C-alpha cells in the first residue's frame, strides 16, 4: 500500500499553529506524508512562517502548495482534486457561541465538494491530549455505513467507541414500503467488529425527527473524534439522513469519509 498523502489547509489565523500541530499528530497516526495547502500567493515571509511552525514539530522540509481561485474554497477544492490528496485537514469554526460551533462559507463548500476525505477541527489544540481518545461513529440504523470508518478507527486507536444509530419514522416507512423487514443484525456485526479495535464499545439508537437531537447528544458526550461516512451524487457529497446540521455546526473533530468516484474526482472542482 502506498503512503497516504494528507494536506492541511493553513491560513495565518490565531489558530494557525494549533491546526498544524493537530494535522501533524493525525498524519503520524496514519503514517502519512503531510503537505500544506495555502489559498493565496507565495511570499518569503509566508514560507518562513510555515517552516518555523513545522520545524518546532520536528519536521524537516514540508511541501507547500500555493493555490489560487475565485474564492479560497474554490482554490482548495481545485488543488485537492489535482494533487489527489487522501485527506484534507482544516479548521472548522467561523463563529463560536456558548451553544454551538458554527461553520463558515469555506467549510460548508469543502463539506460538499472536497474530492477527498475530510478532517474538520472546531477547536484545535497544540498539545497532544493523550492516549485516552474517544470516538463516536454516526450511522443510520437501517442502512449503516462503516467500512471506511473501521480503517480510520484502527489508526486512531481510541480507548472507547460510541455507535450512535439514527432512526426515524421516515426510515421505518421507507423500508416498509420497500417490503424490507426490520433487521438489526448488521449493527450487531458492526459492534463485534469494533470490539476488536477498542476495549469499550457502546451502541445507542436514537429515534428522532430532528437531527439536532443527535448534535446535542454528541456535544454532551464530547468525543474526541466524530466519524461519518457520506455518499457522492452529481459531483456533490451527500450527508446521511438527519446529519444535514453538520453543514452548520461541527460539535467535535469530524472525520467525513468517502471519496467521489475517480471519474468525478478530477471534475468536482469545476
């Protein structure tokens, strides 16, 4: 298997070094090469700042991709498509209130169009939180998607995993109309598979018509990583049912997994 290639979208915000430090830790966990994406023109001052930040982390030379576009999001999407990155890491919060971590326009565009897996970080920290990381895997109870998540969880090595299964009257009605019998065997298989990764695995099914109930549960539990698999339709990433709120609020570090088909990956930024 070839070495994964990760990129961190970096700007010179107050959280600049914290985002880079988190990206560095994630790349090390996955055994990945790490590069920088900067939506702006090159300058010697910027190069010096990047090299100083990575030098403090013990890294030597780091490739910097200077990308330009009509908007910062357009520049990042185009660069991710042309370089075939495996994961794009970015800070996620445009506005933080006492209740929610709200996203901005750039992050919402990346959620829909970035042609690679995403890691969005709402509250980056420069120091390593330690080895007792917790993870929450969010699935749809009737159609769980988790194969990509398993690979990520193996690299993260969390001390505990919570499975949050979303259920709704709509899902029941849909399956009944299709003649599908209620079957929870796949979720039980998922639990057994994840018990091989973490010593503590918890399963919770949430029946709700409103996705924000799921958001509240995640915020209360405060996992270190939130993991979601998404699909691609018409060159756009489509979130699972009841997770549209992720376009507005990121309650925890979010791994959004699922790459577009290769034939779409080169044109997703067009």
